[in-house]
């Protein structure tokens, strides 16, 4: 019985393959669309880079490719000398006829140096130096900012004292660290000898000082009383330190009561004879030492 001849399969790809190809194209378009709608989180990327840097030292040590004879990563710079190493193998010493071998100690030392294995004490010193340099730069920047702001305050306050016609009754200065402006008023202008009661003639002066303090409301203010070293002869005040404190309190209370200076921002203290600015051996020097200082701190030093 003759076998029936099988029909040849249809030419071209099977019918199911066209449907499968359409499905794959649709899936590809779908994922491309999802990717185009997504965004890269910069913060997460930086965290990944930092993690890779600390874990593998890839990004900050060496380069990502061969360059200048140095390979990627720490501890591989010695590989650039492989040609010299291999060329030295098998060579014989002209003196002994023996093959030249690597000195294991020297190899270990080179590996340690190339790998960055510095002693612990040197690492500590480097870290300490970096920290000190960082602290020094911050202190210098803060000092420069303090000095700049206080210098501007000195110029502004000097201009106000001239406008109020009180520049001849006080001295305007700045401390050496540039943290505050100092108004120095002679004790003879404010008080009678041995007294802590304000003269009536000085009240307009203190009112103008209060107007200046209003411009710098919120800044820390300090009132300091000073005397000479002449012993007290008073039943009310037992010593110069008590008298200087009472004078500082009188000035501070006047500024609080009459000029509405905030109690939370102002403080007072008496230094007596212990911070002289001149000699106490002459009448002129003692007169200069009897004074009241009003310090206006800048915004950085008032925090």
C-alpha cells in the first residue's frame, strides 16, 4: 500500500510567532514608558557613591582606568613595576652566579607603603592636624565676622553720638576680639564723689545712650562700674567694689526704667579698683579710672 505524501509546511514563520512578537513589542514599549516616567533620586545616588567609596575606595583612590602607570584601587600601584620584576627573574649575579631573588622583607615594605599602610600614630597625627586646621579655620572665620560687624557698629554709634552732640562726653571703642562696642563715660559726669546717685545733669546723656541701645534691641548689654584705689570713707559703702556695683546698678536701672531697655538683655557688675586703665598715682589717672563702661555686644556674641 502506497504511503500518503505529507503536505509541506506553509512557508514563513508560524502564525503564533506573529502574535508573540506583537506581545513582546508591547511589553518593551510599556517598560520604556515606565522608565521614561521615572526620575533618579540624587540623594540616593550620592549615598550609593559614598558607600562605594568607603567600601572599595574606587572613586577617590587611583583612577577608573589605567593611567600614568597606575591601576585602580589601593595597593595596586606596585603592579606598574611588573615588567622590571619579570625581567629580573632568572638573572644571575655576576659575583656568585646565583639567581637574584626578591627580598621578601623589601617586598613587604614596598607593599605596605604602596597600600597606604601607614603606622597608627601617623594616622592619628594626620587626623588631629586636620581637625586642628578645621577648628582653626572656623575660629578665624568667626573672629573675622565678629570684627566686621562690630566695626560697622562702632561707625554707626560714633555717627549717632555726633548727631546727639554727646561725642565729647564719652569714648567709643571696640574690644580686641571684636565682640562688642564699649561706651566709656567718666564717673565725674555721672556721680558726685563717693556717691552712686545719678546727677540730674547727666540724665539727658543717659537718655541719648538709651536711644542708641534701642537701635540694637535684642543685643546683650553689660554695664560695668569702676573706681580708683583711694580707700572709701563712707558709712553707706564699705569699699570701692560696693560703690562701683551701686553705680553700675544706678545706670542700668535708669536705662531700664526710662528707656525701656529689656531686663533680659542687660546685666551689671562692679569691678572696683581692679581694672584700671591708667595709673592711680596721679589725680588725672585716678579720674580716668573712675568710670562706667556700657558694652553693646554684636549679634553673634549676643546668642
